[in-house]
């Protein structure tokens, strides 16, 4: 291909910095339980893993603690009430999206965030270019790291996965992109834990910021060029 025919982004930790608003929702739950609040630096590395993980961190408990399921709806309600107070696009995301528009390259979002929260958040963000597709956690039978959401997004963009790039800040994003047959970029600006090294995820590109992707979009189909092994899923 002569150019990348589509770019897809993860949402939390890749396109938008949502950590502060999610942490505030968590701390409202903890306040009701007379527990101390969590600092942003403690929650930030885990935001991409979802609200249940944030509750586990807030309660300092194990994944099977029944309180997580009981408190989950309350955290989400608090989050929905103030979904875009401190949330911002990551630096240079607007520049990258403007560049894609100038090149006639459509873009979209593939997220494990439910649509009930994704829609209002995107409506509140100052996106310079609207996405051509948004695939959420509850739109399909499977979510990332399953490849189906990325493949469906590529269908909407009318582009083969091998002609598209998926950008994400978690290893499972790279796994999902690889399984879908897309090019992948690890967003090193995202919510990385202290022991996470995106260079070990097997992505085609590791970018320190969104601006670095502008001149690094793939220019050849994955089916013709890729021979690297599949990246492992976290914990495997």
C-alpha cells in the first residue's frame, strides 16, 4: 500500500488521560467506607485495566473479594456524574489527528470501556476530527485481547487489518492488534506500571509520544512484511 489506510486507538491511557477522573470516583467510594483516598500516582498505572482493578487497589484486597462486585456500580455512577472534569487528550494527540485528516486517513477507537461511558466522554473531549468508528466493550461478543473488535473497526473503515495501525498502552492491545493482523504501536506515554517495558510487547512501533507516530505510520501491508512471533499475553 502507498499509505496507512486507517489508525485505531485504545481510549484510556492512549487517546485520553482519564486517570484523575476515575481516581476521584474511586475516592468517593472509599470515603463512603471511611477508607483513606488513593493518590493518583498509585492508581494511574492501573487505569487501563478497568474499574474492578481500581477497586481492588482501593480496598487493598484480592480479585475475588465480593465487595468489588458490590461497589462496582457505585464507582461507575460516580464516574458518570463527572466523566470529563480533569480528563484531557494526551499531548500531541490533536496534532496527530490533524495530520491523519490532512492525509485523508480515517481513524477510530477500539476500547474495553462500555459505550455508556465512552459516548459521553468523547462528546466532552475537544477532538479536532471525529472518529469514523468507535467499538466499545459491549458492542460485540468479545473484547480485547480478542481480535474481533479491531477487525470490526477495520471493516467500518473499509480497510484490511494489514493496512491499519492499532495504538495502545497495554500489552493486551498489542496482542489484540497482532491477532487481528494489524500493525501495532505501543503508546509509551500511557498508563505503564513500574515493571512494564513496552519494548518487550512485540509491537511494530514503540512511541514515546503521539507526535512520534506522525512520521512512523506503516507503509507496507502486514501480510507481505511481518514474520515476527506473536506477543505473549500478560502473565503467560
